[in-house]
C-alpha cells in the first residue's frame, strides 16, 4: 500500500545489512569457495530459469550458455541495483525484477528450472515460497538449492535455535540458520533427487550458519 509520500513501500528493507552483505559476499567467493559451489549449483541448466533472492547477482556469471533467460527476483532495493549492474556482464540474458519469493510476479508453469541460493534462511514464509516455485515450474522442472540448513548434531542445532531466537536475525537481515530446508522442500511437493551436506568454513570454529546443503529437487511430472 502507498506510503504518505505516495511511493510504494519496499516489501523487504535492510539497507545496512544489504551493504554489509554485498561487500562480504564478494570476498567469500574465493575465500570460502562459494564461486565453485555456485558453478556446481548451476551446471547443466537450460531453458528459462527463475532465481529468487538474487542478492547482488553473484550467480549470474556462472549460468551456462544453454540458459535462454534468467528472471532474477530481488526485493531489496540496494541489492537489486547491484544485481542489475551484474546482469549487464552476464553471458546469458538476465532480467532483474522486484518481488518476493512468497508471491512471484510471473506466470504459472513458465520456467524450466528455479534457483534458490542462500535465500530460504531469510524468506518470511518458506512453505509459501516453495509453493510458488512449484507453481511457476513446468512439470518435471528442476529446483536447485544452495542453502544454510539445520545442523544434524543436537548441540549445534541447539546453538542455532538460541541464535535464531535472539540476535542472529536482527544482525543478518532476518536470516534463521536452523531451518530444515530439505524437509520443507519434500513437504511442499517436490521430489528431492540429490542432497549433499557440508560446512562453510570447512575448517576452523563453526558458526550457526556453517551447515549447508547443495540439492536438486524436481516438480513431479
């Protein structure tokens, strides 16, 4: 709904975190191996792809030339501006548009694949977002995920719960580290085809956001 100034309110607004994230994320591409993981995430995709929570567009350079078009959804204004700049350097056509994962501004069954990269931890309603991805994918379409996830160990999961219910979402743009995204993907109606668990950083002291998954799911045909 319009604000008193007449402008539309942003659905997601984390101006300080957006600037912090954009700066730190680029350093993590090589320091933490995220660039290699993004390449693995997107390998083999083709046709039309929708990406939710595109952030500053760090996935764009990794899309293979077999992709005909990427529609990249990003709700945060500063990150969307950075993503638009990155889109101009991509080797495939990328259209960056405003929107939220829970209400995608695209047609039903219009995409061959969907990408969610470090997003499900911060969407307000993961079940609704996954339902939207199921809606916009054609039957048999793939969902690729690179996400934080709930730790498998009891102690680490308890630490995530404590962080998520105190300081972590306030400091990190609404991120909740303990979400069981693979279980949510299955519950939404996707078939989970592949799943690999790992930690970032691989060595050293873990933090609540260390547990990750790289996964492929499919909308049933």
